[in-house]
C-alpha cells in the first residue's frame, strides 16, 4: 500500500498553505517565543524551608491526641471511666484518634 501524496502537480492546495519548506516567523510576532515566568508575572517563588516548618508543640499535640484516643477506648473497656461501658466513650476515642491522624498529615 503506497502512502498518499499530500501535494503535487495537479492537486489544489488549501488557501494559505505554504508550498513547503521552512517558514520564517516575523520578528514582531510573539507566538511560540519563550518568555521567562518572572517577566510574565506567572512565577511564584518557592516557600522558604524555615516558613514551612511546624511549631515544636505540633508534634507533641499529634502524639497526645493519638495516645488520648487509645486511652479513652482502652479505659472504657476496662470499666475505669464513670458510667460503665458506653458507646460514647468509644466514639469520642475514635474522633480524637481521627483528629490526631488529620494533624499528622499537616505536620512538616
């Protein structure tokens, strides 16, 4: 199977199509020219590393929330908390653990 000819003698060319070869873009045209992001206003500088750091207390709060949630659940089933075994202590423990995990994902 032979490839199809795109242009040649006897074939009509589209309006505006060049006859082939290299085309030269005028110096006034900005299409396809590289511009630095700083000059176009689309550049956002990276955040400095000292700004992206979490405060020292944040890691302690994450561990505290995780340990408190586990303790709530454990003490509930050991019947140490007032009110006997309650589903609300279980829910509260799971919520505290969930927030501990959410805080851990924000830690830097």
